[in-house]
C-alpha cells in the first residue's frame, strides 16, 4: 500500500460503517449481516492500530474509550431547554387550541399541529460543529446541564458526524434518550443473574445508564435516541416549519420518530392521541403522552413563551401507568399446576386508567428480592392489559409496624402440603386434582380455545360445575346432562342445549390439542403438537419410558458405575432415593430414576457391567430434555391421569392419526412456516393443517424459515422475510400448496 492508501481505506471504512450503523440503529433496516459489520469494524481497528495517526475522534472505533470522569462538568445552554405544559383531558387540549387561535388572531381557522409521542426518557441537547458531535448535555435546570459527551458518544443511534452535506456550521438538536423495552428486560435479567440491583422501569434504567462516570458502562447499556427539536443553529436557514426541520435533521442522519405526523386542526389531534393511546403498549418503548406543536415556526415565534414553557406546544398525557399505594395484605392464589402466586391486596388506586386493588408479586423469590412487607408503600404498575404488578417498595416510607410475607405451609384452598423444592422460585400445592383450585383451572384450560375449544364453557360456569360437585375432572364434562346444566345459575334450556352440542362437537379433535388440553406441566401448544407429530399416537406417548428419552454415554456410564459401586446401601434401596453423586455434574436425579426403571435397585446396578448402564435414547424430540422427559413420563404414570384419559376416550373423544401420510413421506416435512398478518381463516386452522402435513410452524422469521404466509397488514415479520430473502406467499398460495399435497 502507498502512504495515501491506508488513509483512503480508513476513510472508506468509516463511511461504510457510519452508513450501516445508520441503517441498523436509525432506519431499523440493516443492509448487511452483523458478521459483515464486525468484519469491517475489525479491519478499521487493525488499520488504526498499525497507523495510529489515522485515528479520528469521530471514527466508529472511538465511541467508547475515554477514561472514567471524577464528576460531570457544568454546561450552559445557549438557548434554554424548556419544559412543556401538560393537558390531562380532551377539554384541556381544546383550551390550548383556543388560546393558540386567539393569539394568532385565527379564531375561526384551523391550526396545523405537528404531533409525536412523548417518550418516557431523559431530555438531551447534542451540539454538532462542522458536522462533528462536540457536546452532549442533560437538561439540568433548563439553563445549565451536565456535560455527558463521553456517554452520548457510546449510543449507537447518535451519529458522531452528520451524514450528507450542507449541514449548518453549528447545529444543536434536542431530543430524548430512552431505553427500549426489550433492552430493559435483557438488562434487568443480566443484572439479576449477576446479583446486581435491577431497575424499576426503562426510564430509571436510561437515567442511571446515562449518568455513569465510566462511559464503558454506558456503552453496555441499550440506549437509544430520538430528536424532537432544534436549539442553536448557525449558518443555515433551516425550514419554515417544525416538520420541515425534522425532515432536514433526519436527512443528516439523526433519528426522528417515525410516528411524527401533521394534524390539521384540533379534531385531528384528538384522533392522533386516541390512535397512539391504542398503540401505546405495542410500541418498543414507553411513552407517557403525545406532544402537539404549532408546525409553522413564524406562528411559534408570534406565540412566544410563558415562564419556562412555549405557548406553541403542549403534552397531552396518558393516564399514569405507575402509582404509589399501600400493601394491606398478601394472599396466595393456586393455579392450574398448583403453583402458589402471592397477590398483594392493595389500598385501591387509579392507575393505567382503571382502579386496581390486587397486584401480582409473582413468587417468593420476587418478594425477597424486592423486599416487600405487608404495610409497605409500593409502586404499582399497570400497562395495557398486563396484570398489575408491584414494581418496588418505597423504602423511605416504610412504617415501623410492617410484617414479613410468609409462604403458607398448607394450600389455602385444599389444605394439602405446600412444597417448594430447594432452589426453585415457585411453591406448589401437592394436592393435584384433589385441590379444587387446580381442578377448576385444569378444567378451564381443558375447555380453552387452543385446547378442546368447548364453546360456551366459560370460567364462571366451570366454577359452578366444580363447586356443585358436578365435575371433578375433565372426563366428567362429557357425562353432564342438559337438565343439570340448565339448572345452574344464569343458564337456561337453550344455553344448556348449546353447551351439550359444543361438548359433543369437541370430541372430534386432534392429538396435539388433546395432549395440550391434558395440561401436562411444561407441555405448551407447540410441544404438544411436536409430540403428536413425532410419536404419532397416544399409545406411543403414554408408554414412553425415561430410557426412551434420556441417554447415558459409555464414558458417563463408566463414571457413574464407579461412583455407584462406592455406595454402601442395603442392596434393596430404590435408586430414586439415592442422591446424584455430587462430583458427576451431568448426572441428575432423572438419570438415577431412569436406571431404576431399568435395574430396579442399587444392588442390581452394582452387579451390572458399566456398558450395561449406557444407553441411547430411542426417540429424540426437539425441545424435550431431561426436565421435560421426567414430567411427561411421570404424568402418564399417575393412575388418576390414566383414569382421566381413559374416561375421555371412552366418552368418545377421538382424533385422526396425526401422520396420515406416514406410509409415504410427510409432504411438507422439513419445511418451516411463519404465519403473519390478518388471514381469512384463523391462524390455528392453518397451523393444524401444516402440522398434519409434517411442516413446522414457528413464531419468528429467521434464515431457517422456508415460507412466510403473509395476510393483510403484515408488519415486521414480512419485512424481515423480505430482508432475508425468505419466500413470502399469501393465503391462496398456501391453500394451493396444501391442496397439492393432498
Ligand atoms: O420534553 C419534551 C418531549 C418531547 C419536549 C418536546 C418533545 O417533543 C416531542 N418538545 C419540546 C419543545 C420540549 N420538550 C420543550
């Protein structure tokens, strides 16, 4: 390479990397795979290592690197960072619009507003000089903030240099730094794994991450940025409207919300607010309202400011999703699988648009982790349709007379012992179907849409049937007589007849649905279908043994044999009672159970040759490991479960062979489908058809997907399929494909 070549190559690499960074973080439309990006970055790093004189401050290699600070310096904002007035009702927004029109002397005309969601993050000002990022500052008191330049440089969606050309000599942009929800969840699970403090919400996580003195910590946090306005601008006329300015900064590579829209008059603002409210929980980030701004900058100037807020903008807030209240008591609810869930009984509080008086505490580990005590003041969160939860305790408000939450020793519903295996977060009632709560939940699950799909058998009806002793297990449902049902509360002849017909119709099902309906711990809808497809019949599933599913290799068998030979037991001890040897990491209780299944006692094992202990599993089912194997086999060994299954089959529940084409090959075997968008028939219908033809149906698109079936309004999955070059077909094409296979 000549002397000029490394410099030219470094600049070319910087341009490419800036471009791909923009595609990935700002447009959310990557053009190259991550590995290719990493390769380019490595090449630039190596080049800069060999030629340190080529390193520029805005090189993508220089996002992180500065040393920790002792403290943040103060920054004076040349143009103050204002705050916003709030409107809490439609009327307050109407009043704002009336004031605007009156001041503009346009009382009879409509004003054009620019609208965008108000992100729940931290306000920031970014300063670019000659297109280079030179400063990032927090809002502070609006006149003085903190210099967090080192930290904002680590945020990938913030360009270190502006794109394109013709940008102002000085460009200050204002916006919000936030943490997307998915990043927040990942960050908290990492914090939890490391035994470190978790964050209460994405906003606190974003604030905590930005205010780190060590930029290397900020760099590891999934922060993002949206620009919502400009500050000082020198050497450029900019646009005559706010939306025009946002279009300009977007061209220069700064991220602007894709939700930014113009609203012609106040009625359009109300519609925008309602629409955004409906989508609030589906966005990737938390928002707490919508900001409306007079779009015309000359009009903005005419309107001016009052105190610290512009007269030309307002935030119409959504109902708060977090509020403070007091824990009056903690009770335990018993679920279908016997899991005890602690539920906080709260002093009623209006949050997320409804009055909440119960909130989940998930499990005992969560109670310990959050240190929740009865009598505490807590922050409760209710977002959308999600079950309200206790997020944290307000420790400063803890009164002296709080008391600890105790896990009950006995099930609050049936009195059976409560078991919490060591190291497990979930405590369970050991009562099984003897427990009314589990019975009710098991029957609700059995009847549910994705299981036996018994129309008209809702939760309230199940509760009545169980409470009145008419139904004790799912099999009893099919013995119900019309007059028994008609005599129940809120039932009549017609609804009873409908339910009897629905029960009759539900008898014709699929093996996958039937297995799912049984409610075996750990067997969700997908796994039930996999078992049905791979094993083909209920008989084959019922007769599975642990050694069919779990293997012990020859070398493992030698080690196991040596350790078990050391044990000095009475010769008759069932292996299931022997603890797995602590020095054999791979060996679990289930391996001993498996050997017990084959050898019956420890003495028999000790007498066997090591190679006799080794075995190959007969069936390998994707996703079935040691834990699930034990659950499946244990379920079918319980006499009461077999009774229920026999009862159901005797009542006439039946299904076609899930592998009708087994004699030949499964026509769609080996193909993976994703269903997305609005289809004319329910997705489950196609899912069952595809599974019956041997295909796999998964929820997300990857390079391993063969077909994406896209209906109306298909969104990100369709986009991803197009990016990855996965075949996209519509519903008609899918039907043709299925028809062709017969
Ligand atoms: O705090 C803010 C959030 C969002 C804002 C803002 C905004 O626009 C979408 N706009 C202004 C003008 C101000 N604060 C002062």
